[in-house]
C-alpha cells in the first residue's frame, strides 16, 4: 500500500471521480463550504477573528450572498452587526468615502473591482474567503503536480479526467510555466492542454445534441449524456459560479 500525505489523498480521491468536469472545482466548493460554516460558527466568536471583521476581514458581494443562502442567520447577523459598527466608527471619524463609490454598503463589503485580482478575474483578494480559496487552490495544484511527478497511478487518473474549468486550467498552466521542478513538466503541460481541448469538444457535441433534441424529428431519440450539458458547460466555462 502506497504512503500518501493527507493532502495527497484528498487530491487522489477527487480525481477518482471521473464524472467531475473539474476536480479542482470539487475541492474548492468543499473547502468553501467548510470555510463559510466555520466563519458563521466558531470563528464569529473567536477573540482573534471577530475584532478584525469589517477591517482586515472583508467579504465580497458573492460570498455575502452565499453566506446569506445558508441556514445560520444568527452568525450572519452577528457578522453584519459588526460590519455596520465598523462603518459607523469610520463615519464618526469623519473619513468620507471615495466619491467614485459613495455607497456605504459597497465600500464596506469591498464590492469594487480589485486591481490586484488575477487575469481570470475571479478572485477578490480583499475578500477573506476569496483569498483563502486562492491559497488553497494553489496548494491543490502544486500537490497535483508533485503527484504527477512521483505516482504513475495518479498520472493515469489525470489523463482520464475531464480536465478543468477555464479558471483552473489557466491556474494549472501558470503554475507549470513558472515551476522550478522541470522533471515531468513538459509531459503534464502537454497532457493538460490535450484533455482540456478534448473535453471542450466533448461538451460541445453534447450541447449540439441538446439543441437538436428540440427538433421534432429528434423528439423520440434518447438524450444520451446531453440532458444536463448546459449546466456542465457553464461549470466548465465559469467554474463554481
């Protein structure tokens, strides 16, 4: 039995799910859910975390909305109360908000575009959750590259996967291009491009059959794998939207 680190087992098990359009999205969603549960649970009462809410710890519009979709309204209420309290302090100090964004709520929740965001436009580094997800994503990609270099079984799983969403594909390519470990990089770079193109073509075929199914001539023909192709295509293009 091969010995794997905990983080490697997590990667391994995710790639074993051959139906995942993007294994990194699966990992990201799981970590995001854990993080949001933690924030509205034990972290909201933590003596180190709570005082930083509204100052060091801000939250983007996307994650405020995701927190609101959850069932823990008490934790969210405590967090919002703290954020509003911090905004009141700023107003009492007579520090006006920038004219280009005069919405208190937008300024407070850091909804404006962040110039430090990466080229894929997904991560807002002012958001506590976004920044944590980005760190975790980088770790997952590095671990995957390490597994590729040392584990032939993982190489097979990688090659047989459905590739990644566009965001994580870009992240993987960027990591490979800057990697100091040259061993195996050319191979995984080539395979990553191949599986990305192959699975975009697969999804396009499924979408095209989905469209043709609305022709009455095809109404009695089986859907095949195309019935949920719209949702899977959105995930492939947008990631965890």
